[in-house]
C-alpha cells in the first residue's frame, strides 16, 4: 500500500525507499551512517516509553486547563468535551437549528412569517394557546341519532361503529360463483354491460335483495343473506339509487331458500335412483 505524505515525496539514493522530503535527512543519518546507527541502537524501549509518557502528561495538563474554562454549545449551552473543544456546537442538529433561527426572512428555509401561518395557528399565537389545536365535529350516528363530538367526522357512534365495520359486513358478502346457478340468473344483462370494474364503472353488480344494512341491524342469519336466491344482477347506477333498501322481506327469503333446498334434494335423490 502506497504511503501518503503531506510534504513532497523523494526517494533515498542508497536504499531507494520513498520518504517525505522532511524526513529524508533523518533517514540517511539513522539508517546509512555508523554514528546514526550506534546512537539509535542505544535508545531503549524505556526511553521511548518516557517520551510517549511526557506527551500524555502534556495532553493531560492541556485538558485540565480546558476543564477550568469549558466551552459551551452556542445553541443549547451544553458543555463541549475536550475532543470537541474546537467546535461551536455539540451536534449537527444544534448547528442547523441555530442557522435556521438566525437566518434572514428572505432565506427559503428561514423562520416562518406570521402572514404565512394558517388561521388556526394565528389564533393560537393571538390567544397564547399551548398544545394541539383542532376542530370539533358535531355528527349524528346514522343508527341511533346520538350526537357525536369528535376530532373527525364520524358516521356511527362507538356503540355501532364496530357493528357496521368491514369485518362485520364481510359475513354477509356473496361467496358463490354465478355460473354454478344458471337456473337462477339471467346472464343477458351481464353479456350486454359486463361486470363492474374500475375500467367499467357502469357494469353489472350483485345486489342483495335483503340488504346487508338490514341484516346487521336485525341480526339476520348470514346463511340466508349469502344465498344465491338473495342475489340480483343489476347495473351499478341502479344499485346506487337503491342504496341500502331491501327489495324483499327476510321471511320471504327464508321461505324461498327452504323450498329451493327441498327441490334440489329431491332432484339429487331422483338422479341417484337412475
């Protein structure tokens, strides 16, 4: 690995080794003269240790002098250690904070002007408000009409927000495949408009005849709500107008499902006999 020197690099004419120009004369005397070799050989390890010890003592004395008048960080007034005695700040964070705080108003990232503050922040400064500031929303629960005071606008109160959550609604979603029930659905509408998707917003959707909202409200059995007989194919725009209204009663649905299951059971028995 090539040595790096601050002063110009030269080569010894005798041993061809590369040295700094400042140390070349010492190298020639010590390595290539009899007097220099003899003098260097007389220096013991103990004397070398003494020289190093004197350097340590000198450093300790300088540190003691510094500790009598310790330098402080310009931003947070934290005492700086002896190793950081040449610094102005204890950290980069303090340096950046000090620079931004004392920067001119024309600087891009300087202190914010009062005119650029929002209306809420200006009110806080005017009224000496300490802490977070937010708007209080007055909402009514869509289920029980209870008044809700909250930092955010809410549709349901705490008693009903879990009841109408994503997890609760998922119990009533359809899980069957349409093509498995060709006797229950007319696919002409689906062939004409296609299934609803992000690219086909006006497509066909599967609507609940007995709505999920009513199923949650009256705690209906998910088996009947998820049944194919409770499904109706309609265009998305028509389904949006229908909203959460039911197009048939729960009792009618239960009766139709039971009759359908009896027919399917009878059909299977007849096929098994054949």
